[in-house]
C-alpha cells in the first residue's frame, strides 16, 4: 500500500493474463504489475497515481478501486 494512494484489486475479475497486462499497460505511471500471479500495485509507483481513471474505464467492472488514503488528513470545509 502506498502512503497516499491504495490500489485495491479484485483478482477474481481478471480471467486471463492478457486482461491483467492490458490494464497494467494502460497506466501512464506504471502503477501496476501484471504476471501469472495476478495484477497488483507496483510498490514503488502506487503513489504516483494521477487519477486518470484509465484503469477503471478499461478493466472489468468493480475490479479496481483507487482509495485516497490522505482524505482523513484534509481540513474540513
């Protein structure tokens, strides 16, 4: 888990390695690693997520959730 961003991935939504690789390849900051073991956040790049939503738009519905860990620390408006 990154310090500011947590990428939650439901492995059961990805049927093939090709689907996992497609999702990982879409990310402009390489926030994902895809291999035979599954799709997972890249430990060094997870916090680089820019919220472009490409992974959310192109992966199976409900397979990825982007959680902003820092929201609890923002001032109340």
